[in-house]
C-alpha cells in the first residue's frame, strides 16, 4: 500500500515524501537513498558551487534510476549552475529564496519539472504565473533559511493550495514524522518536504556532531535569526531571510543587535577566529521546530519507509468513525 | 457519519470541534450554538467578570442540553469566578495562561473536566502532573493571546501528544477550515480548538465591524505583539504573553518600543482619547494566521457542520491509495 497524491502521480514516485535540498547536507548519497526508497531526493545545490555539484550530481545520478532533483538558491546562482545541473538529467529543479524567473524556461525546456519554494502569498502567485509545476509552501518553523517574517505551515499550506490549484503544493517546515506527513496531505498538500529529520540519517553529508546535535536538540532552543549569517559573513540577504538554528554563543552575544553586527568587521573576524580555535562549531546547526520529534539516526531508506507507514497509520486513525456510523 | 476521537468519546459530543473561549467574543449564544451543532462550545470567561459570567452562562445553560464549558485566564481570576461558573454545571472548565494549579481540584470535585491550555513543553508537563483531563496545545499562529515566544502548531501538537498520552490533546492555532481540523487529527490531536473563525459567525458577541474585519483581514497583516496590551493599559503580563491582531495604528507607532510604551502614561491616555473620538476601534481585532481562510459570516451551526464535513473529506482524500494497492 502507498498513499497516492498529485505528486506521486506527476513524478512517478512511490511516497509523497521529498528530501529538502539542504545546501551541503543533502548530498548525492542522501538524495539517491531517498529516491531509491520511493521518495524524491533533492540535492542541495545551494550557491551552485561547480565542483560540489559535479561530484554530488554524479553520485545521485549513478546512485538511483528513480526520479531525483536538485535545489538552488535563486538569489545566489547564475544560469550556468542550472545548466550544469541539467546535464545530469534531474527530474526536477527547485528554486528557493529570490526570483526564480530567470531560470524557469531553461529548466522546463530541458524536460525537468520546475519546483518553486514560496514563503508568502505574493511569491506563491508569482510562482503560479511563472508556470511552476510544483509549489513548496514553507512555514517559519522550518530549519535553516526562510522568510524573516514567515508564516506557520498549518495555516499557510491550505491558502497556497487554494491559490495554486490545480498546481500541486508541498508542505515544508515542522515535519519530522509520519503524523506531519499525514497532516500535510490533510491540509491539501500533495506531499511533505522534510529537511531537519534527514540531517540525522546515515547518509547526510554532515559532520557526525550535527546528527547528534539534531537528535539531542530541543525546539525551544531553536531560533530564527539573521545574527549567524552576519557573523559568518554569509552573503544572504538578511533583511528578508533568516535561518532557524539550534542555540549558539553568537546568538546570545548579538541577539537584537543585527544592524550593529553588520557594521562590525571585527565581529566577523572574531567568529572566524573562534571557529579556527574550535570554540564554536564550523557552521551553525540548522534545525527546525520539529527537532523534538527526532530521536534516532536511521538510514535514509528506513526513514522514508517509516515515515510513509506512519503517515498511513495516522490518516487511518484520524479518519475513524463512530461505531454505528451515525 | 462523524469522526470519532478520544474527545468525542470523553465528552459525548458529535464532532471533535471546540470553540475557543475567546474572552468576551465567545458568549453564551455562540457557545450554545456550537454545542447544539455537535461541537463543544466554551464560553470566554476571561478575567471572570461576575456580571458578564452570570448573563452568558445563563444563556448557554438555557440554550443547550449538550455539553458546554467555560474558559478563564489563570493569571487573572480568583477562585470565586470558577465557583460562580461551576454553579451553572459546565461539562468542562478550561484554564489558560498562568498557573492552573489553584483551580484544578475545585473543578474536578464539581464533576467538570479540567482543560489546560499550554504553549510550551514545560507547561504541558505541568498540566499532565496536575491531572488535566484535556490538554490544549496552542501554536503561535493563533489569534489573540498566546506565548510571546510561541511554537508553531504543526510541530508542537505531536510532541505534546507524545508527552501527554493517554491524555487527549487538542490543537489550537491556525485552524479555520475542515482541512485544519483534519490536520489536527492527523497530528495525533483528539480535536481542534477554533477561535478566529468563530468570530465571523452570526452568534459571535462582537461588533459587526469585527466580523467584517476578520472576513477581509489577511494573515500577512496579523502580528503578535505586546504593544496593544500596553497601550490599552491591559493588565496582561506582556513579558510572557502577547496577542496576535490585525494591523493597528498603535502597532505602527510603537512597534519595537514596548519598554518605552510601558513607561509612558501619556500614550495610554492618547489611546483612550483616540478610542473616544473614534480614531481607532474600541478594541484590537484579535485574529490568527488562518484569517486568510475566512471569507463568509455563517451561523455557528452551519459552520460546525461544514467544518466536520470538510474534515471528513480532507481525511478521505489524503488517505487515497494508489490504484492496485501495491
């Protein structure tokens, strides 16, 4: 048995479960494992680094004959990154954060599906206008980057689904178990995009300390903030996008003083020095509010199978009727 | 047909749909209408005003022979308010925001169910320890008051459900249509608590302008803030609790300057003057992020019936399996 949605039909995948293209962490091995298990694995192409892309897309293309895809940051990439990725024949290319417009035609003409992630209704309307094949509605409880002034997944997804219909919508943000997948479908989504949960799998392209931090992390310690991007000297447009991470010394030091931090080159030097001497981790641990639900480090294949089975159970339980049927 | 959950079994109600006890707005007529239609109507007892309680509890008690209840603000009430309410024989009393401890035994000994609303896991654990019969997990997308640093409903509900089991948990915040009710059940909740949506019904105890504002309001214009409580001179503990409202001139004027506002008696006088001369509405319009889904002003009975039918449809659609069943 398997749940059937517009997404599983459109892509010919078994489960309505999509690996979020987490930059760096969603490498070729993880994406391939998700796709082999019946989900849709998306490689996290991020800023479009050519060397990284060539390596990871080779791994995913050789690792599965099922559909897979790749995601990019619209504000960060150039057309060349998309071109390079399309040579590997992904089934889908996802564009997040920024204007997807410049890349849509090229992706479509290569025969790949265009997936566009949105964080508000204006972006959703724009994605529809551009002819997106799949729209990903991301809530503010998601781990990693998202809108500074974001929307919560539960009320956001049905509004985007209404706006986009008949274009299928995926729910992203706050989903880490089968109940969340089931809720996504109940809200009218055609599937669930899952990030943080996949960081705590055997195949995730992260330092083992990250998987452990995700398992041990608590949602109440996560925070959406621009501080760490500013401290890292990342080029993210922090006025619009922030990232949800686990707690971090630089959050405590700079919370509420982003403008000051942005003007302080010494703070960025301090951050680099603290990384170099091991006082702080090499990168923030990006984690969403669903981190509370993550308590183990399975293989990605086992995780996909478990999520799908739990989702079916959750929907069957939720749909129970009163004995007698009245 | 009707969906069956731990809540419908426990209370003997037809639908797993609960009217949020919105202070002032959820009066006796609205609560009675919800209960007559098969949901659980909760009167918004708020601060425990004796005259208001006597009037509205008389209306609900005379208006339905089905189970109904009443909600209070734990930080604001004294035991006398609960005593007064219990004389009307509610099936349930809900306690929100603050320590429910002082009131639990009295409610239980009167034979009413104890419902405790929680906004974080610490509060949820405390509610379990106190022996709450029903726990309401409130997400930050909810309208009106909630935690300043709240959790989003979708990832919060399953964690509370795991912590509280076998105590039934309701999902609150961001639910305004049957898809949201279905999602709540999929997440493991025994029902959905709904507020903002019921403000836009014929029976809501609000000025007609409020219902219209909710119908016209957009989620992107809602904001969780302590400014309006401070400007109104409300006694809410704003360091811990804020309220989500539609846009308001005083939000634009004071956003980000709550400490300054708290020290400025002239600002409170200005607010009163602006209300008196009709420059601003008599009260903020409390509204959650699900306001986008609210487009009409039905009767409460029609709304309950519609929500229940939509929820069944949403779960049936979400639970579709691939033809052939493989």
